């Protein structure tokens, strides 16, 4: 029977740790906003003290003129932290400075018939958002559900063991315009602010 040397075990553990670090940090480049990193052409990440947030806006960049914006978002929390994100904490700031709240499930239901074809296109045109440590358990962020497909929730609770993924919908009166938008989440002791440019 072959004996595994302790040094070999240590080497394997070190290499595994390095690999996990590379997965969570690969391709990150700074942006002109402190604390916000670019993970891909249309993927941005902000590691806040209460909440880690990854934003994907690839499909939104093709929606100029549409009256609903679709964003892909994933959330987790740093070690030792628990963060509760309420629906009313989440918003968009338009290029001209208006604040758009996250709609209710009822508002989404009322618009769903006109959004079905757009949602089908968004299912194809999306980026992976799994930029968290690999030991996080995936979960759904259910602020919105397809009418008749289950129950939506007005909050999601994050911690160091979970990484939740979801699609957010924002009603944009007058249509989506080119320029710099800001995705925001207000938390008790910190805030998430991720600027992104549409129509580049």
C-alpha cells in the first residue's frame, strides 16, 4: 500500500487554495469607480463589506428604446456577514438622475405578456455571473417569477454559504436611453453602487 507523504497533502491543499483564489479573482480589472471591478465586457463586480454583487448588463445594452430593462445579478456575502436585501432597497439611477425602484411582482405580471419575446431573447444573450468562491451553494433570487410558476419574495437573505442568482426587471418610463446608469442596493451599514454604460 502506497503511503501519502504529509508534504504531498500540504502541496495539494495549497494548490487547491490557489485555484479557488484564481477562480474568484480571474480577469478582474479596476474601473473608474473605486471598489468596482470589470470581470468581462459587460460584467461588473463590487465587493462590499456586507454584500458581494455581480452585475451582468449584456442584454440591456441591446435594449435602447425599450420600456423595461433586464439585468442579471448574483449576490453573496463575505465571511461572518449576513445581509438581507429587500425589494425596496434595490433601484436604478438613469443617466439623467432619476431613481427607478424595483417593480412589484404585480407590476411585472401586468407587463409580462408584452415582455415574453424579450425575455426569450434574454435567455440566449447572457453572461455567466459565478465569480464567487466555489464552496458557495447556489440559490435562486426570486424577486420575480413567471406568472403561475410559483411564489416571488420581497427579500433575499445572503451569507457566506450562499450565492444567489436572478434576473431583475426595471420599468423605464420613456424608454431606455444611452449613457451611464447606476445599479444600486441600500443596506443598513453600506451601499452597492455599480455604474454601467449603455449604447457604447
